[in-house]
């Protein structure tokens, strides 16, 4: 009897989000504008590195697939995000919250810990890496359905131990299509 109850609860827990959720697909490109770090021990110190000046702006294609729950102006989503440099692709699980304020949307997400990768030369795998990737961005929706979005944000890298002595970040501008 206990096994039947446990199985029933698991089936409902797995199928309930699918019944009330919808798939969300994002495809776009982000271009890093600044790279630096915040030092937790020295206050709000940040240092912009000169790599962007030397390399120029390089768009990085990305895509994401989420199962999303629409709760009015707030949307909760969980899924997978991937960034690609064509010869190397990195994917990781993500949890995202979106606040939709008319054509303006604010996205906050955190992901990581498990990273899948694929590279030229038949190199691929899935590794556990003790880092989390927080991302905070603001987007302006264009068009009737506001599915074309222009915006920018910051992506960081935090150890899963939450040791914030040094937190590297990338400030970026981007374009994405949300379906």
C-alpha cells in the first residue's frame, strides 16, 4: 500500500508541471562588452580587462529550452541553456524567473554545477564542476508578440561553496528570439 501511494505521488509530481507548463525556446547571440571581477574582501572593486579591446566584439550564439509556468507577470522556468563558439559548445541546467512589465522583461537565472560539452575532434562529455552561473538581464520586446528581444545583462561565476572572495563577471549585450 505504501509503495502504491509513493508511486502515485511521484506520478502526480512529475506530470503536474507538464500539465500546467509550456515549452519555451530561446535562440540568440550575446556579445561580451566587459570582463572583470568583484573582490568581496576589498569592497566593490572591479577591474575591466583589456581582452575586449584587443579581440573586439565577438557574438556568441546561444539557445535555451525551458519548461515554463506562466503566472501572469511572473514566469518560472527550468531547462537547459547552451553557449557555443561553433567549435566548442557548453550546456548546463538552469532555473529562471522572468518579470514581464509590458515590453520590458527582467530575467534572473542560476544554473550550472553539471556541464555538458562538445568539441571538434569527437570530444564530448558531462562533468560535475562546483560552479554556479548566475545571470541577470533586462530585455526590450519588439513586435506584436514581443518575441524579438534586445537587451543586456551580466553573467557571473560563483563557486557552489558560495565563497565570494573573487567573483568574475561578463557584461553583455544581446539579441534573442523567444518562442
